[in-house]
C-alpha cells in the first residue's frame, strides 16, 4: 500500500487490500477505482 504525497486522500492498494477492506466492512467509507497498469 502506498500513500501519495500530492494526494493526501488517495491510497493505492492491491486487490487483496480491497478485499480485506470489504470483509472488514469499511467499504462505505472508501471509494475504490481500478488504475490501469502497464
């Protein structure tokens, strides 16, 4: 998981991180968007 300095509210995480957040019930507090990868 990385937190970008220029985007204080943007957290970049893996698919596994997203699944864990959903399992813990925090999904309503966080919006997820997929980023394109090379």
